[in-house]
């Protein structure tokens, strides 16, 4: 019996990117929730409390998932349209990281977040950005 060979190669790059992004999000979520558990256990005063707090589990997990989706879409576009996707993605990720610190400085105090809480939010941004970038570009999780 003859076996048909497809004329167009089937790309598997999307599944690899999805897997790497998922791993990056999982690592980020574990790091965020672990750090927040330590903050809660030591009763560090962050200022904002309640369900709408940027320190709530829902906000932490949700923001990591949204960051992962944005990172995956950005990497897919950069991979498709540039010759050096890893370098370009890391540059974009660094720029996005810096822009995302603006609300920490400008908006968080109005929400009642203390300076310690602001420092913690910067740490949380790092806990999402670093593993997500490392996994998406393939430095980890291959």
C-alpha cells in the first residue's frame, strides 16, 4: 500500500511555542504564589487588600496568563517577520518590562499600595518576565 506524502510540510513550531509558553507561565505562577505566601505568612504590609488587590491570587495568576499569551503572540510575529527573532523578542520584552513599571510607580500609590508593596510589585514583574522570556525563546524547556 502506498503512503501519501503531504506537499506542504506540516509545521510543529506552534506546538513547541505553546508548550514553552505554558511552562514559562507555570513557573511564573508558582514563583508568584510562593512569594505571596511568604509575604502573607510574614505579614508584610503591602497596603492594598481584598479581591481587587494586585496581590490577590486571582490578579497574580491572571496577569501571568495574560503576559504569557502576549509573549507567545509577540514571539510568533517576531519569529515570522524578522531574521533574528530571539534578539528582537528579548529587546521587546525588556521594553515592555520597563513600560509595565510605570503603573507600579504612577498608579499603585493611589490604590493604597505602600512603598514596600511597590517594591514587591517590581519583584512580581521580574518573577513573570524572566522565566517567561527564558522559556519562550527556548533557553529553557526545550
